[in-house]
C-alpha cells in the first residue's frame, strides 16, 4: 500500500509524515519525491526531496521514469515537483508513504491502481494555516511572503471541495491537535491492514 499524505500548505504534513515514518509499529518506507526548486534552510537533499536541475528532470522524462509532474510558476521562476518510478514501490508486504498534492495523488492512483494508493488528507483552519506559513517563512534566510500568499491562494483552488470530491477524498484528519491527528491516522492504517 502507498499512503499519500496531502493537504494545503502549513497543515503540518511534514511533521505528521516524519512521525508516521518513525513509528516502528507502522513500519512505513518513505517515497522521496523530486523537485527542481532551490533547497530551503533546514532541508537536506534526499530527505524531504531529491533536489535536481532541469537537465536531470529531462533525462528522467526521456527515460520514461516520471510518473507524475507538477509545475508551479512561482515568484522565483518555474519549479517542478515530480515522482520517479524506480520499481521499488510495489513490494510484497511493504507499505510506503509520501507527501504530495491532490493532483499527484490522482496520477499515482491511476498509475498504480486505486487498491494500492490510499489518501490521508490533513486539514487545518485557514487562519491557523496562514499564521503557520508566515511564521515558517520568517525563519528563512531570505523570506518570500509573496510566495506564501501565492501558495495560500493556489491551495484554495487545488484543494477545492469540488476537486476533493472528484478525487474521492472522504476521510479528513483535522490537525488542530497533532497528537490526536496522528493517533487517528495510525489507527486507520493499522485497521486497514486487518
């Protein structure tokens, strides 16, 4: 099974994902996506993402290895985020997890089949999300509040109720309290294995 962690920006996806990956009982293996965007302060190549250049992306495309790709026209230029098929994700008895978007979830589900891809949609109140995003950005060496605003507005469209419904997202996990949120996700993953 591949568990797809998704939600609007600043909903706590990275923290929740890290906690789920560290949980020995869940024993999830991380799928690390790729991006052409610059690495941020505190990130490590091969941890949150594989940071590559446009040339490497084009090589993966020409080799037919890109499962899904999203392009964002940011205030800093075009950034690509994508998933590479390295044939590691479908192994007997092994479960995987990754963070990505609703659009990517749809493509991964279509690629691997609905029976192998499970959505985990994280929600947070919009005011709290914006507060968290601004706080996180303020800790960057060169904060880009314009990019925070662009992402906030883009999320309203990308994760619209219509898009969530079209993707079949029914279950939602509210991250007002991270401990409760993680407990609910873990309970549902374990229940799905039985």
